[in-house]
C-alpha cells in the first residue's frame, strides 16, 4: 500500500480533507488507529506512573512532609518552565500541607542558574526549611546536594528534566531521562511536566488536571517535543486556557492575544512575557500569576510583566543589532557555530537573541557576556545539531555547562574562550557535517488554487504545534503580489489564493515581492475568526527566488536604485582576473558576485559554476552565489563582493576596505545607452504624464505607461528612464500613488540618473 492509498483510507474513515490526510501520512500516522489517537489525544495514553523509578519515592517524602507539618521549600529556575514548575508544586502543596510551604527562584543576574551553595545558605538563614525539593534544576548539583544535607540538614529531593552527568545527587531523584524503567516511558517532559506527574502521584489525575494549563505554557515555552505525553499535556492545557479557568493566565492573554490562545501565541506572546520578568526583574513575582485570585493584584502584576517585556524587547533588539554588526565579515566557512562575546551585553537576553540569530542564519549560536568576572554563555541550536554534545566535547575549557540538544548554558574563564570556540567548531564541522550541508527548502504542500476556509479549519486539528510537531509549511509560487504596508508601516499584507498573507517586519521586501520576478513564498497557515467572519490567514516564513525575472524587471531595478554619483569618487577599483574570480567562486561562503543585467548573470553563472538568485536569498547566511539586482541588505554579511558589472552609480555600498572589486563580465552602460532619450523625448513624456495624472490615479510606472504610450510616442524603456529621472528630480512623486508635485522646477542635468545615461 502506498501513501496515496493510505491517505484515501484516512480521508474516508476520519472524514477529513485530502490535504489533512496527506499531512498525517507524512508524519507517520499511516493507519486509522494511530491517526485518530493523534487527532484526539487522551489522558489514558500518558505514561503510567509506575514506569518511572524515583517518582513514588519523591512523592511519598513530600506527602509525609505535608502531613507532618514539616517546612517545605520549592527550589526552581528563573525561566518560564521553572516558574511554572514551582507554581504547580506550590499550588498543590500550599493547599494541603499542615506546615509552611515556600519557594525560592534564584536571580538570573546575582545567583545564576541552578542550585548554588550561597542560595542554599540563604534558604537556611531565612526560612525554617526541612525539605527542599528542586524543580527544573539540580540533576548535576551533586556537591551542592551533599552540602545541603550534611552541613545544612536539609532533606533534598531532586526533580529535573535536563541531561544528567555521570554521577547523580545522593538523594531521591525523579528525572525521566534516568527514571524511565521501560522503552514506553516518556522521557522528554519539561520541568513543569515533571512537577505535574508528581502532583498526579500525590493526589491523582483529577487533581493534576487543575494544573494542565500551567504545564502547557511551560511545555511549549521550553521547546520540548510536542509528541507523546507532551502532546496530551499541551492539548488539554490549551483547552483549559481557552476556557479561562485561571484568572492570571486569562488576564495576561487578554493583554496580548486576540481570540483563542494557540501554541503559537504561547510561544511568541505569553512565554516571552513570563520569561521577561526573570530576565530584567525577579521571576519570584510571576508565581502569583498562577496562584493568586485577587483581580486588582493580578492586574498590577500583568502590567508589571508587560512593562518588563517592553524592556526585554528593547534589550533584545539592541543586542541583535550589535551581533549583526559583529557578524559582518564573519568566517562562516571555518566556523559552523556563531560564537560571539561582549562584556557589556545583558545576560538576561542572551538566549532569546541567540534564538533570533539561529532563525536568521540557520546556524547554532552561543553568545557570551561577563558576569562576576567569568564568561556566561547561552546557546541555541538548529535541527540535526546536538548543541549539548558539542559543548561537552569542549568541557575541558568550561567551569560549568548544562542543557539539552537544542539549548545550553555554559561558563568559562575569558582566556579560554578562543580555545572553546575552536574546539566546538572543529568538532561540529566533522560530527555534524550533514546538518550544515546545503539543502533544498522543505515544505509540506504547494498551494496552487484558493485554499478553502473549511480546509484551514481542519488543519487546526493537527495542533498544538511546536518542537516535534511543527506547523505545516505551505508554499505558493507568485510573480507580482500587490503587498501594501499596515500597522506601524514595517509590516505588509496582501490577498493571495483566498488567504490574507502577512509579512511581519518585511516592509523592505515589499518592492521585491511586488515585482514581476518569480518567487516562492513559504507560509504558516492558520484559521481565525474576526468580526464573526471565518478566514484563512498566512504568515510568511521566508521567500526564495524562483525563475529569474524578465530583463525589463532588471532594467527598471537599476533606474530605481541609482545612488549619489559623487559619494564614491574616492573609492578605488580592484580589477579581478578570471583566475581569481574562479578561485573565489570555489569558496562555499563569504563571496557574493553581483550583476544588474540578466544576461550578465547567466553568462557568469556558466563560467563560475554558481547559482543565480534575484534580490535576496533566505536568511542572511552568506553562501557564495550570484545575486542579480540585490535587495537592501542582501550583501551585508559577505566578506567579499565582486561586481560583474558596475551599476549606473553608487558603487560605494559594495566597497570592502575602501575598495570595490570588479570582474567585468558585462557593461551596463551599453544596455542603457541604447535606450537613452533625447531632450525632446523627455518633454513629450513629461507632457503625457501630466495629462494622464490629471485624469486618473496610477499606482506605478507600468500602468501609467499603458495609457500614455501612444501619446508620448516612445518605447517603454525610454519612458521608464524619463519617469525615474522625473521622480529623482521631484517633479513627480511615487508613494501610494503617482502624482505630480506642485510648483517644482528642475534641470535635467541635476539628475544623477540623467547624467549616468544621457550625460
């Protein structure tokens, strides 16, 4: 039986659309039973508690402490997972214990990650703790646990989900990675998922159901695989969130989410806000979001959280810009990892900035700053590269490290940074060579016809999406799109194939997207309801060039992008030989050959053996290629740029070290000289444009030419030269529409474009 037959069976038996059935088969749910179980998660499918060692022992000690009135302190972590794990245990234990129940979450900046001796001493001095139970940390705190039990007299309990070291703490431990007794036992719970199963062991599944909403937030935020037990937890947790069961989560969601809360909303709106408190303030306050019921107090807390998030966003933006500046001329060929350091960076936003850079460059990233005299680093990875394995291989240079395959935290002395970086990169280059190889952009389905909203609604049955169960990626092939700006002007939107397609932060790409150039858009598609109207909404993930555009598109690009002819007068030219160009073309990264005419790009492609793309590629990873008519920022991260022909003017933006490297394959001046208008033709075109603009509105030069061609009597390329000369001189204005400027006079000779072509 092939996949097509399997899909047909699922369509018939489950009454689902072919697109949904195909996606299920692609994800390995090839029979009706497994597909139904995936679409309809059940609490009964959770790993039985008896399949974990240590779980009952931890739960029993907590039960005795609660019944006997012993003082309990829950020791957590400052990220969303740690805060949620603390909240789950505190929420339950504080309601049933006869003794005091407190919690301690270390400060990211002063205490650092995990269990520390200083924090344990603080607990001993400021509480009467008898039992200390960790959540989301502690599995590698062997010496600290010994100190707590032998010197401070605590009974220690460790619950964690991070990868363990060779030796475990000498106390009861529940960590699915070491506690799983069978192959069936689920190992990839987050810290809050571990806490949830402890509550279930203490009081049963009905009691644990009260905390699924909190556990779902953490499970999504901690980027653990949303399969198996985690899919069940997030599925029922999101149901609880959308039933508005917990006041704090409801009020936080109302402050930043419209409509139903999805896993995407948790990942990009709720979790970052919860994390923000630990990054810029103190995470201890956030526990009240999950255990407090007073509306006024919760309102104040949500306001604090949102203010902290605003600060976090600004810090992240600033750090991202700083990193991008450092990455110009970065050696991507010999460094598969991006490893950067500055002593002044805020350690609270290293991880989230690393995640941004991973998305931009498709490379693992570790960022370092200085904290208490040593370097503190936070890393994020890409699929196929186990970042914890890579840092373990360089552990000889580290003072501490921990994490999981997709994220890590490390510490080291400053003089060891170069050795650490070299060792990690050398190991990754060999051990994970396949993950860094160039590959085709993957997608789940190509949309060739309008997508019905009923189908989109069915696609949502595959939720919750996240690590291990990614949202399906759809592709559409388009030419001219018709995007317009919205919001603060940095975002764009357009209607394509019955979808509202949004491009967040993509205003700089609007001109390229609206050009005739063929391109493939990769989309996340979702179902939403607005003003009681169902709709399909799509968000652009990335854009890749398709076929090269017609020569007229390149011709017009050069007219639109003429710079100041005077600014580059002192920049020298380095004429590159054919032999040098061929050697540069062999480099996998760092060299960008730039063309402005399609024929030049195609000739160079055959000679140099390189691919040609129009405008820009995906992300900012500087793979050696030919870029035809580069979009803004397309060449920023290349260490060498070689012009295959000089633009009409403004070569300074392609300079490196005050020089412009040129390998002359084509001559752009010849292309434009053949179409240079004479003075009388400029006059005829201007009169025709004024007449047309007095009669109706036009949005671009193409539609305008269609109406004035007969009137002005010039071919299109001459018209375009005239049009953009007039636009440069301010005689006409190209905004949302094209219109003549009132009271403006100018000499043709003042135009850089005119002088470049007709001078």
